[in-house]
């Protein structure tokens, strides 16, 4: 049989890629046809019958997915194997979409030549086998007539009596059945059946069915003279005389063992391909899970690195800038000439600008409200930031507390931020609403809602532009990685509602550590000699300025500095010790140490940095005011978000001063805070006396 030529269609809008694949796949028995667009591919499919189609996913006008759907709609090409090729679309949803459209495989560029050639070879061989079977079936009818005329040798043609006895035998019967004419004539046709068929009475049944219907066709195993079996097609035709009486049967048999073997081979190949597809699908699912875990870990690594960089900027650069500004302000007092003074003021302004820029970098890298106060306060900060971008966000808190671990909180925060930026970019509205709640399952639900133009979710996910849908895809992946899900509803001119539903297992908070006396190794430098001050009793509440009269009489205020940066403490000390009514009695390097030194030194005022290790300034302030309410606390911080100031004042601080303004404001803030506290104390004493 003449070898069948297999046609291969290559479709790619990249001429170089097309040429490379054509060179690779060209070979004996193959005809490679190329197309540079989806439209050209469809025209070629109308003209030719292909063994396999290699289809690029990303093409202008008609992309690979659309071309595949159109090819599948045509009956002649419905089952043509399609292999998708893609250089950029490695997302699992595209792979699943390609396989769901009927593709047999989905490969990523650059393709390994050996792999591509091997896969194409499989489908080329399948095509040739199918064509051979088709040709055999087509020729079968033609060969019956020609072989009957030319004393057929590939067919066994017998004439049977009404009882099934062989009465006539053609030369071809010897090749098929193995009997000579003299041996076959007189045999009952049951001799050609297997013992199993004879046992169930099938030879007689075949005659009865042929007599009743006029003809009976069957395929099955038959037996030759030597006992070997072969797969045979048998057509039994009833012969009747003019009166309609049965005169016998014409039996035409054809050996189809080769075709049966080919069909069995095709079946095995199909089973093998199905198994491969199943294995590849499972591999893709496993790969999707691995990629999702990797993407989540990369997001967390990014956020940790952001926090580290923000910490470096806040703890070192910002503190150094504060110290430099303190020194500049102190130096300006001693400079009387106009020109140097102007230069110092310009330097001071440059430092202020640097501090502002540093604060903005810290906020962008790691929102301080999220890091210091948790997710609820982080959403409030996010709403303020979106206002700067032109989007007004209303935050509705239906729960009062969210206790999540840092990684989970960051993922929820970043996903909400991404959804708000989607509103800003695509919704065509300047307003959005964020609602924080829990559902009946106890899961945390963060809903982002807008009343913008809306969209068709299925159409949006089917768009060519990967960037248009990557945001939602990444949000979905993050949420599913936490065991949650993203639910979206939207419609044209009906707005959009996106709900992040996350399993909520509140993190266990550590028990508060009660402050104790500082150890002997704790550094507590006391600068005021014992002989020059009188230490009030702890029973009096601490502090020398119990009334406004004490301040007026020029008493010295005893100050404790609490800051984890030694250079900043040195700068604060140099500022305060320039005043005769101020005495710095000690320095603490963190919140716990500040609480312990408050008990030992009973200062009038604690200048408390908000951000400190071990225990932050807010918690330290809360403990100091709970035990020694007469001690005045003045808060300090490089950053000045409203949440920080509010929390500090709630903890009991009298006021809050930005570190960049300590040179101008710290002393006045201390004196004013002491006077307010003394006045309040006096009022309370008078009220108690009257009662």
C-alpha cells in the first residue's frame, strides 16, 4: 500500500518561530503547511485534512483559543489533534482552558525540539493508521465486485444449502479458510466457527437471521483448517427462487485480522494518550499548588523585606536626621551673622524635607498603622492613603478587633489594597466602601464595594491583556493560599462587590509581662547629684510640681528620657539641659526599662519614644500612668500618623511632639503639660475637700 502523506499545520504570527518549527518537522511522509494568523489557519483547514495542528495562543484578531473553537465547530476537523504553543501564558487557568477546548497538549516556548518532534510523530502515525483503515473500508466494496468478477482470491465466497452445507467453493476460500475445494464441499458452515460459537448455537442462528432479514453481516473470530483463528467479516445473503422459497445462502468472508490489529493498536494508543493527559492534568494541578505556595511565600518575603527596610529607615536614617536637626538648631543660637544663619536655616529645611520623604518611604514600604496597631487600624490608614490617590474610601467596622498573625494580616491588607486600586483604575468612580465583618462560619469577611460601571467577569478573564486580569488573579491566589476564597459579583452599570473570605483563627496574644525592678546591670545614668535635689516619697505620687505655685517658684523639673537610640537621647539631653529648670535624671533604652526607672527615680516627666523594642512607648505609658498617675508623659516619634497620637493620648500621655520639632517645641510642651497636670490635680483636690 502506498505510504500516506500526513499534513501538519503550523500557525504562528512570529515568522522566525514558524520557520524554525517548519525546519524541525519537515521529513519523509510529511507535508508541512504554515499560516501566520488565525484567519489563515481557518482557510487552510477548509482546504486540507491535517494529521495535527500546532497553534500559537497569542495572535492578533483571532487568537489560538478562538481559532481552536472554530476548527472544532467544523465536522471534518472536529477530531483533528491540536497542540497549543505559548511563550508567555503560563497561568494554569489558560492551560486548563486550552485542554478544555479539545487540545491534546499545551507546550511552553521555547519548546524542546526532541519533545515537539516526538509528540507530532505520534499523531502523524495515528493519522496514517486511520487513513489506511478508511482506504481499506472504501476499497472493500469496490474489491468485492472486482474480485467476484476476477475469481476473487482475497474473499472466501461460498454457496450454502438451506441447511448450511457448502455446495460451492471459490479459489479465494483456500487462502482465507485453508481448505481445498474438495475438502470444503459437503462441510457444514459450522466448521468455520469457534467451539464457543458452536456451543451457543450461533451457526444456526446466523442462517435464521439471514433468512428472516434477507442478509446478515457479522464480524468475529473464525477457525481455519489448521485450527488457527482469524478475525473475519462475514456477509450471509439469503437466496430465494421466483416463488420466494429459500434455495440457499451466499456466504462472503474476508480476513480482517490486520485491521483488527490496527484497531487494537489505536485503542491502546488512545488509552495511553488518555492516561498521559490524566497524568499531565494531575501534574498541572500539583504545579498550580506549588506555584500558589511559592507566590504566597514570595509575597510574604517581599513584605518582610519591606518591613526590614522600613525599620532601617525609621530606626537609623530618620533618627540620624532628627539628631542632625537638633544639632543645627542648637548651633544656630550661637551664630549671629546673617549669612551663616541663612545657610543653617536652609540646611534645616533640607533636613525637614528629608524627614518627610523618609516618612513617606516608610509608610509605603510598611504602613506603620498596620505594623503597630493591627489590621483594623491598617484599613483606616489605607483609606487615608487612597484619598491621596483620588479615591474616597469609607471603612465600616462591624467587628471591634482582629487578631491575626503578621503574615496573614499582610496578605489580607495587600489584597484589599489591590482591590481598591482596581476600583480606582477601572470602576469609573471616586468612591468605595470597605466593610470588615465575620460570617456565620466565623470566617473573616473583607468586602470592597463600589457603584461604578461594573464589568462582565467572564469576559474580563477572557481578555487578551494579561495585565488586565493579573491583579484579580493574584488576589484570588493569595486568598486561596490562606484556605479562603474570593467572591465577586458585578454587572454593567451595577457596580462591583468583591469579598475576601478568610478562615479566621485569632492569634493567641502573649500574657502581659508585669514590670519589675531593673537589674543591677541596667544602665540608668543619673546626672543630678543627690545633694542638689530632694527625692519625693512615692506615696506623694512622684514629681515636685504638685501645684502651679511650684512651677512659678522655679523648681527644677526632673526628666527621664526613654528612647532606644543613644544619639537621640544625647541630643534630647543637650536640648533640655540648656534650661536651668530642667534636670535629666536618667535614660531608658526601652519601655520595660522606662517603667522600672519610673519606680526607682519617680521623675516629674518622662519623655517617651513611641517605637521601642521589648515594650513600646504606648504600653509603657499605660503602665506608668496606671501606677503613678502624677507622672507626666510626653510622647515622641519620628512618624506622626493620627492613630499613633490617638493611642498615645488614650494611654495617658499629656501631649505628643514630633522628633523633628523637639528643638523648638519640646521644652514648651513639657512645661505646658506639667502646668496642665498640676492645675488638674489642684482642681481635683478642691473638689475632694468640698465633698
